[in-house]
C-alpha cells in the first residue's frame, strides 16, 4: 500500500481538488500523447504513400530517357517535381550498373528520412514471330492474331527520399491548436474543481469553527445550514448539539453548585465531627491517664503497703517459729513463712512494675527524658534487639499532657518494634526544637519493614496517629520491605488544654 505522506498535511479542499483533477490531468496527458503520436504516425504514413507513388510513377515515365540516354530531359522533369513538392528531399536515378545517373536534391527540405522508396525501371521487349515453324510466312488471320511474346529487363532504379519537415510543421501547428484547446479545458476543469471544492470546504470550515468554539466552552453557537446533503446534516447536527450541550451545561452547573453546597455542608459537618472526635479522644486519654495515676497510687499506697505488712508478718511468724522447740510442725511453719515472704516480695515487685507501666514515677520525678531512658533501658535488657536513645534539649519544662502523650507514643512505637519488626537494633531520638516550638520524636529500626501503599495500618499506628492529631502534630511513617521502618513525629510545644 502506498504511503502518501504528502497527503497527510493537506486540507479537505486541496484533497478534493486533487481527487477531481487527478483523472482530468491523466486524461489530458493521455490525449496529448496520443494526439502527438497520431500526428507523427499520419506524417509517416503520408510520406510512405507519397514516396512509393512517386518512385513508381517516375520509374514508369523515365524508361525511355534511361534507355536512350537523354538524361537532361529527365533531370528537368525530376527537378520540377522536386521543386513543386516540398516533402521530397532527394530523387536518385540509378542505372543498371548501379551508378547514379541523375540526382536532384530539394533546396527547401532540411532533413531527410533515414530510408528511401525504390521502384525498378523496366524495359519491355515485344517479340512477334512472322514465320511459321517450316519457315513460310504467316498469311492467315488466325496466325497473325497469335499474342506476341513479352520480355522484361530492369535497366535502373528510381530512389525517392522524403523529407518530413513540411508535413511535421503542418501537423505541429494542428497539434498546438489541439494542445491549446485541451489546456484551456484543463484550466476550466481546474477552476471548476476549485469552485466545487470550495463549496464543500467553506461549510466544513464553518462547522469546524463552531466545534472549536464549543470546545472552548461557548455552547451557544449559531451555525446556519448553508448547503444540503451530508454537510448540511452535519451543520444541522452541530447546531442541535450546541443547544443540547448548552442545556446540559446549565443543568450540570446547577447540579455542581447544589452538590458543592452539599459537600461543603458535609465537609463542615465532618470537620465538626472530627474536632469533636479529637476532643473526645483527648478527654478519654486524659481520663485514662488520670485513672492510671489513681490506680498506680492505690497500688503503691495500699496494695504495696499491704504486701509489705504481709511480708513482715510472715517474717515475724518465722522468727517466732525459730524460738519455739524444734519439731516437724515448726519446720513446716517456718517453710510456709518463707514461702509467704517470697510470694509477698514477688507480688510487690510485680506491683512496682505495674505501677511503672501505669504511671512511671520517673515521668513525674525526672520528666520525659528520664522516663523514656528507663523504657529504652528496659527494652534493651529484656529482648534480643539493641535499643539506644539520643536526646537533646531540656524536657523538664514540657507540659504534663504533652510529656505523657510523647511517652505513650514512644512506648507504642517500641512495642511495635518488639512485636512486628524483627529488628536487630532500634534508635530513639528526642529533640526539643525551641526555636520552632516543636518536640520531635524519631524511632528508626532495621527490621523487615512493610509496604506502606498496600498494607493496612495496625492499631498501634492508628493509636499513635490519633494521639498526634489530638495535639495538632504531624506523623510520618516511612517503610519498605527489607529496609526497616522510620516513624517521625512533630508535636507543637503549645499543646491544647484538656476540654472538660
């Protein structure tokens, strides 16, 4: 298939004119070529016919002159013939010995055909026998009427060379007239093709212009139908489409405006609900911390005091048993006293650990830095993962609520490292950026990581995120499979107060 690259950049009018003129130009070219060929063939046929006739006529009339040797009269005759007919280039009379007896060349002819036309000059001899076979003359009429004997002898040739100049000039003049007429017809066809193409392209340009206005957003386009057929139907369809699009645009704008109002109302409602949720979470966290503090105080003041008392009583029973006379019952009492003492010590230690989890004492005594340091030390000593802490700043002046929230966030992050990461080491960074009024927390581990785009967030991350958002902070979790996890948190130092 032809790859018509030049066709791609053409407009419709140019294509229509090309399609219309292509067969016309082909017919014009074919006609011109055939006309020129016909004229040349006509000249060749006419010259051939004239040459044969002239050669034959001269051969028949020059017999006597050639035989008698009277060549001057023959030359005059041939010269007059050559001068009267401009299509004759040269006439040669050749005798029997193949020598040129007469040669006459035209003065007006300029070129000659490469071949000549030849006719033989024949001498006819009539033999009449007046005697019979026995030598007596014929006397009867029947004998005299006997046909004579004819013999023919070639005594020379006439060669005529023709010149196509004059005939070709005439045929060329006729060809030019024909060419002018056909060229005029071709020009008229071109103008007609241009007019017809324009009658098609002008409505199409108007339709394209209307479509561009519609594409630009102007749907109220006035496109009158100026022609019939498919182009007229296209113009009418564009006008109907314009009206339909304008109506659809107005309906869509109304729906969009209505939907926008609904979305704004829903957004405001969602923001209010989100704010209420954050306030509720803040209040719940505050209540939980207060309840933890209360429970920790009760465990420390009441339960631990009772455990100390039970331990002292058990020790007293053991001391009394040591003073009594020995016996199997006293030995059993002493063992029970030691078991009660050990159990009281274990319960006391568990209570201390529970108190630290509920409300670290160092958080009140040493602030956020001491509490996180103790937490990191505890995780480092109780697991196969290495934990370390890097801090910068004075954390003792942090607000109580901010310190507790930061402590819980670090606690949840380290718990996630222990449960899910499979890390060999983890690093905690605390930075108090007083210039920007931010507390920055960063927890990095070298564990298995996870795909943040496909994996759903766990309860731990959700809890950290909600605590951060309650304090109007920002949290970023970066991780990929095999590259560990980074949790970066920024909390403003001016944390909102608890809503009662």
